C-alpha cells in the first residue's frame, strides 16, 4: 500500500482539485493522510468531505508548520511506500500506477517522474524511457537537478530514523539529500505525473517575501549540502560548483551586502566557487 501525505494550511482555493486527483487514481491500494496544519479558512471542511472514502484520513488541527505536519504523516503511515503531495498541486490519474510500477520493476528505493508548472499542459510524450541509477555518483547527480520531495515515490524504510527538521524553509531539500544518499537504486521516467502550482499564496512565496531570515537560512543550507557532496563525491565537483554558483547569484540580491561579503570571503564558500 502507498501512503499519500497531504499537509494543508489555508489552501481552500486548490485543496478540492488536489484531493479529487488523488481519489481519481487508477491505482487504488493507497491511504491518503490529510494533515491540517491549523487552517482558519474552509480547508478543513473540504477535507472532511473525503472522509466518506475509508482510504482518506484527517489528522492534525494545530498550526505546527509543514515540517512537523509531514512528520505527523510519516508517524501515522501504514503503507510500504510514501508519496508527498502539496495541497495546492494535483497529480495525474496514473501518477501512483506509473511511480509504483517503475519502482517495483526496477527494484528501486525511489521512483521519480517528470513534473510541470503548467497546469494545463497536455502530456503528449509518446516515448517513455525508464532510466535507473545505482552507483552513488549517478544517484546523487540525479538529485542535484531534482531536489523536490513531491514528484517521487519512496520505499518507506528509507525514512527509518529520518524526519524533517523544524525549520522555516528548505526542510524538504535538506532531508532529500539524506534520503538519496541512503538509496541503493533510483529510477526515473520522462512522463509528467505531477502538476506543481506556483502562485503568490503558496508557502515558499510567503517565506521568501516575508521572512527576514529566509535568504541567509537558504544560503547556509546550500553551503552545508554542497560542501558535503563536494567532499564525499569528488566526481560531482563540476556539477556541485555550478549548482552553488547559481544559488549564490539567486540569493545575493536578497542579502545585506555586509552579510553577503562575510559569507563570500569565507574559506568554505571560496572552495565552492573555485
């Protein structure tokens, strides 16, 4: 069985479409844990409508943040496989079927598929190639361009002793690096199964624009991750430095010049730039 974890907080505009896409899956052996992070709009009322389906369960009622809400889902999961879906996104009707079949057929620990931010784009690909990655460098290399949590099916065991840190942002990214490092094999198929919605009300947008500490926190996360991978996966040297340079350029305009210069002159950042 697959456990689908859907944390939600005030996403009444999109939650119905999200949950309907889960109910309409061609693969039926799943449970959907809807985690209410203390919503103050009609989101909880929308979620309750799905309780007539025994596969749907509603947990939580206090605002504890998304990292701890996801941990609540993991602690209550009964499935052998884990899938996360953001409550303002939705999945294609064959999402579970594709991710599960490819994971089983390739004996992988993590199954990945394509996603799109275009909510109306038709899935017109007619050549679906499954790629597998089983050496450490190739597994980690695939993650560098696909750090998101939500377009992947994980074997549950991979979360043993692994939980999200209670931080304001990028808890997904931090944990995903550890999960991929733990995986013995991963697979990828180039078919769109996930629709990721980008809008002014989603959590990432709010944190970026309203948190005074977000950008420094983001830089510290990438310094920690990239320096670790650089040390332990020397064959990914070029990829890691390109990733870090891109992140640094993205972050720089949002940091105080004095703070940025302190980071930029540190030995660890220099090692990631040179």
